[in-house]
C-alpha cells in the first residue's frame, strides 16, 4: 500500500472520539467521585430529585388547584336553530329527512365524540323540519310548532 492510499483511507473513515468512562482511576479525569462531588444525596446512585426545592414549598404545591375534570363527561353539543337553517340553505342538510345526532355526525357538522344534542332558539327557521334531539329550549318548541315542524325528544 502506498502512502497516498493510506492518507485517502484516513480521510474517508471518521475518527471516533473516546467514550468517557467515569470511575476508572484518577488519571482518566473522571475518577474517584466520578464527577459527582463529595457525599450528599446527589452523589448516591438511584436518587431522583425531580421537583425538590431544598425544603422550600414546591411550585406545584404553591399554586392553587382549579376545576375538576370528570372521568365520564357528558358531551352536549349546543346547536342554534339558525345554524340548521344555514345548513339547509347551503344544501348540506335536506329539510325532508330526519335531523338527529347520527345525521350531524355523518355530515361531520359535529364532533364524533358527542353524546347528546341541545337545540337553542337563536335565529329563525323557514323550512319544515323533522327533529330528534335530547334537549330543546321553549323558544325553539314555539317556533317549530308555528312552523309545522315535528320534534321528538329522546328519553334520557
């Protein structure tokens, strides 16, 4: 092998830096205490001091706890009557078919995790509709009865 070939080999192969091995003698630079200082809790192995603040009241205990997140959450979607009219006008919903939770989920107008639906009376409805919902406000009931629409409220 020529000298030139040997130089080319060295330039293509990467030089690997030596891994630091703590606790392998004073000459290694990380010997004796292995860079952990002397004595104390942090010098021992298997000690995790995550949110310990030296005896001071930790931040997570100083801040007030707010609210409550229930495990079983009733997800009720609130729908205004004007939104239904907009969807009928834009032909996303056909006014002749039954409007219920499954239809709104299928058309991706509400989230698929929703369990119940409530209709509120903001706005006006022009078309006759057939509704099947869990909850309904009095104003919507009045508007739909004047309109000639049918409403079925599910038993909870």
